[in-house]
C-alpha cells in the first residue's frame, strides 16, 4: 500500500509557543493555500494522540520545526523531530527549522 500525502507541512512545536508565534505561522501558511497539520486542527477528544501524530508526520511532505527555549525543554516536540530525522534520506529536505527566540549559540 502506498502512503499518500495529505498535508504539505506538519507543525512541530512546544505548546508554550502557540500564542506568541505558532498560530500566526499556521494562519499565514494556510493563507498561502498550504495544507497544514496542526494539533489544534487535527486532534479531537478521544483520539489516540500518538497515532494521530504519527499519521500526521507520515503523511506530511515537510516538517516545520519551531525551535525555541520551550521546545528544548519538552519531550513530545523532540520525539516529533526524531521521527522527522528518521525520514530524512539525504536526497530531499524534510525538516524546515524556524528559530524562535534562540540563536546559534543556544543550539
């Protein structure tokens, strides 16, 4: 069975960054007619969190990773990043990082 792409981008982020950055990013991407996997739009009460996230990661062309101080303090975003790294075969970029409130020195 062939995996079908459903989303253009998966948004990997820490929940603490939603208010200050991520929601506006998602809105701008959607305004550009991109299909965006964003937890607030895709997850429903009763869903298997792990299964839905895995599906979003597998069926998205790219992963936009919002790297921030909060990102590096949380386990879920790092697990999502690990899954994106596992998809990277060196032929095509999968991970699109955005630095939010950090510098090269922080990384």
